[in-house]
């Protein structure tokens, strides 16, 4: 199974050399990097707000500004039609980001350049009986847009990034890749036009959550031991922080478990769970989907709105 839909997490988990440029804007971090894919360079932009909460409208406004700026950089085509595709299953809340964006754009359609914008909600193959790529390709061949913007819900490998992270790329997207339901990719190779994919992680696997919480507990325990000699260990800042520390010093308490690498602990949990895994999502995912879909509609109206009449 692909560990994550977030390319930044995959790069962080490998030893491959991909220079990552990072900029900090208050609480928002913007990361950009490129990966060679056959004969082209794929560009990736990640925008993250680690402390984002669904009620923080000010933070969402700040995110919208950064997303608009980065999208304009990726959207280099200034002429021709733009096909906006909302991928996902609107009956499944965690997977409904793409469909909700299209539904809300349809309500705002008069504010768009209608002769230039194509809105498409293909659903999933279980609903339509067609591969999503075949559906989109048929529209592309008929309507001949210059570029496709594809929005989708993604899978994260890190629980803390759920609904607090945006990925944008010109590398296209492979629907369902994060949950072992791989479909044909939406890409220049399959559609014949550039594809910009934008997504927010809304699900994470129980395997990832379990091993991260256990790692956190071990780090927490180690911090407590290190703070034991302080005047008030419970008040120590280090006691409450989870850091990437060497846990081998805990081997006398936790045995071989403390000597394992993160991946070895993850594999151990997987094997002892009967090689099963589940996908989970935040309990307030409906609120997150509504907030993010509102944000993306605002961004698209800004990027694609009709010029004001003179």
C-alpha cells in the first residue's frame, strides 16, 4: 500500500535527495520541491498550518491567500478553457471534498467566466460504471480545455496533518492510490493536457495512528526520565514534548521494542494485527470538508473570476 498521498511525507521518509525549499509565514509553512519523473520535472507545493482548527476563520483566510498565490504560479496557461474536476464520492463525507467544491461552484457559476470554465463531478467508478480517467478524457476530447484542475481528498501518514495540509502539484493524480484502490492516473500522458492536482488529507490508517501514538508514549516516557532530576519534572517543558530521540536507553524497560526502528515497530504492529488495517477520519470531518470547500471556491473565484466591467 502506498504509505501516503502526500509527496512531502514520502520524501521525508526516504533517503533520496530532494532539496526542499521552506518558507515560514507566521503559523503557515510553505514547502516546495521537484522530482524527476521520466522526461519531466514534477513540481510539488505543500502548505501546512500545524495548529489549524476548523473554527479559525482568520487562519483559513491566510491559507487562502497563500494557496491563491501558489496556484497562480502553477497555472501558467492564461488562455483557453479550464476543466475543474471534483474527484471523490459525495456520499462518503471524508471523500466528498471534490464533489462539494463543484456543487458550490455551480451555485457561484455566474461569477465565473462561463465560456471558459468546465465543471465536472465524475463520481467514482462504483457509481458511474466508468473509470474516472475515461470519463474525464471524454470531456477533455470533446470540450478541449487547455488545463485540468483536479481536487480530491487525500490520505496522510501523519495524524497531525489531517485537514491541516494542502498539496498542489503539476504531476497529476492517481485516484484511490492511498487506499489500495488504484485507478488510471489523471496526467498529461493520459489526457493530453496539463493536470494540476490539489488535495487535502482527510483520512489516515489505524496502523499509522497506533505506531505514532506508541512512539509518542515512548518519547514522553523518555522525556520524563530525563526530567527526573529537575526541581519539578511534571512542570518541565521537555516532559510534554514529543521529539525524535534515540529510545534504546529504554531497552531495560521495554526490551527489544525500544531498539526497533519506527518502520520495524510499524511492521510488528501490522503483523500482530492480523495484517489488517483500517482507514479513519476526524469525528468533525463534515465541518472540515465544508470549510475547505468554501476556501477552494473562494480561491477559484479569485483566480478565475470575470474581470470587472469597465
